[in-house]
C-alpha cells in the first residue's frame, strides 16, 4: 500500500504507551488497521498492537502514532530517539537502515532470534505467508574503514 493510501487509512495518530524496548497501542480499529496495512508490530489477543522500539520510533516520526510515557505524557520523536541511542548500541545506524528499507516498500522486522538485526520480506509478502528473503546487519561505515 502506498504511503498516501496509508495516510488516508489512518486519519488520526494511534496512541501507544512506550515501555523500555517496545510500545503497546490502545485497542482501537486504527491500531488494527496500522497492523493490517503495514504489518507493523504484533497483533495481541487483547486487540492491542505491540511494536518494537524501532517500529514505534519510525511510526512516531511519520506521525502515525503518538508515543506516551507511563504518566500519559507525550514523548516527542526527538526525545525518544535520543533515549534509544543511549540505551542501544548502534541504534542510529539501525534506525537509518530500518527507515530506508521501510520507505522502499518492504516489510522489515526484528530478527534477534535469527542472529541478525532485521529480516526483510519481499514486496507484497507478509510475515507468516512466506519466509523473509534477507537478513540485515547494519554497521557504521566509519567502523568498516580501518
């Protein structure tokens, strides 16, 4: 689905509570549509969608979700990104790679249990329909020189 169609499908941002390494949306039709349209996160039995930290930050930047802390106070994209960079090694490189691949129309998911940072599905393939076509290991270019 094109970026424009996704914007039309989600008229208002979905609210999601940020927990250390993930975010959980409210149980709304908009949250389910976010999952169905772009395969963001995991649809929980409660009807909520659990997003990885990187998915949550990406969707926050795209203004598709509003991140909230435990006191229901909004967390800006910039603040969330800064905290994530302090918490997770190489986060900026991972985020840039995630964003680039998502913007190209691929579904990209975390792949820690596969020993990689991400797994990427071919266009039109949803997780569960077929296996991921690629695994991705982001690295800083500066660290490759040497």
